[in-house]
């Protein structure tokens, strides 16, 4: 049995504790010519399929507008504190956990909006260009607290504003639908 270069590299990375072969995500498989290749397990394939079907949060507003124009759907622009910032706003954490990370929200978002996120970290250093862009966006969309959600048409018109709402994903989605339905 001969190990191909990728399989050997993955085997070495697993032996040093930094690979995924030992974690049950990849399996060595001997091919017809006697070399060994690495193939994803079913759970790894399911994880990849799930990630590919979930809506992605864009970090460039220009990219979000291009996607919104292409798809004809509005942008859900989330302006929040950095969720990894130890001094971040508690409502940003709650919104992530109770709303954005739910199956209901992800399914709704995939069908109805282009997701855009801009973080305003309190403790992490930012370069001057990021600071300038953050200040411009905060002025343009009147961001005074976090989290603030602004719905924007593909043409750039502000459709409505929301924030964190208690009760989980369903009530939040209902209110988002009202904003979007009012502006159809």
C-alpha cells in the first residue's frame, strides 16, 4: 500500500493532533492502484452540504448590493458589536443565539434577504480604513445602538429598522416580514 502525498500529509497532521482524520471526518481508502486517498465520511459530507445550503453573511456592502440586484431581494444589514469582544453588547449575543443561529431564521433568510454584517468592536484594534468605513455606514444608516438591523432595497432605499426582540426567531421573522411586505 502506497500513500499519496495528500493522504500522507493528512496522516502526519493527524498524528500531530492538527488534522481531522482522527476526528472521524476523513477516512483513508486504498485505491485500485494501491495508493491511499482520503475520503470524507458521510457526516463530513452532510456538514459540508448543510454549510453550503445556509445563507452566508457578507462583509462587503458593495457585494451585498450586487447580490441583492442579481436576486431581486432586499439586504438585511446587521450592525452589531463583535460577538467575540468581551465587552460586546449582550443583545448582540442574544440576537445571534436566539434568532440568527436558528433553523427558522436561516431558512427564512435564504429565501427572502441578502445578509450583510458590519461589526463595531470595542476592544479590538481597527485600521484607519475600517474605522472610516464604520463611521460612514453608522452615519448613513443612523446607527446609534447595537444590534441595529436595517432592511435596504436593492436600489439602496431604506425599508425599515429593527433590533433585538425577545421571543426567538418566529416573532422576529414576523416583524421582518411586515417591514418587507409594506415595502413591496
